[in-house]
């Protein structure tokens, strides 16, 4: 395996192992993450920053997409994971070629404004190779 993907894979594995250590109590009910484990990702319609609309399957035919499923009220790993992912991409020469990154909320309460705020906090709002999106209401 080439060095770049190996380092990214290692980073992802480290982040996944840290999830239980970073979990904290967040007010209000959390999304039911277990509903999605081991299931195919549906063709979710989304609306993203810069008026981007689409669906997962139609978002880049023939173009690899790195999909990060998060929610904005995540008090643990979501923001640190995205920040680490951005640093890893930058150290490998940046995203956008040969893939782009789609950050999609799986919490139906998250709005596009919430996702844009998250992108801003992480310093990723103006990155053309990153799209922060919220699922459309009927998804």
C-alpha cells in the first residue's frame, strides 16, 4: 500500500479507537447511531454550502468521495476527527485530487447553517475540496 493511504488509514484507525475515550454527555437525545451500523448508505439528498445540492450517488460520478458522517452537537470525536483528517490531507498534498471530502450530518436536527458553522470553526469553510452538508428534510 502506498505511504499516503497507509498513513490516512492508520489515522482513521487511531481515531476510531479513541471514540469511547472522548464521549461526553450532551444535552438532549443523540442520533441513533446503531441504526446505521452494518447497513448500506442510502442515496441521501443533501444541501451544502455554496448552493451545492445533490445526492450521495450523484455527487460525483466517477469521482471518489471521502464521506465523513458527523453531527454538530457531537461532544466527542467529530470535530477533532475532521481537524485531523484535514491535517492528514494537507500533509499528503491536499484533497480535491483524486477525491473530495463530503461531511454529511446524520442528525435530522442539523441544518445547513449548523454545518456551515462547524466548517467555519474548523477553518474549512472556504476549502473547495470539502463540502459540509445536511440531509434534505425528506431523506
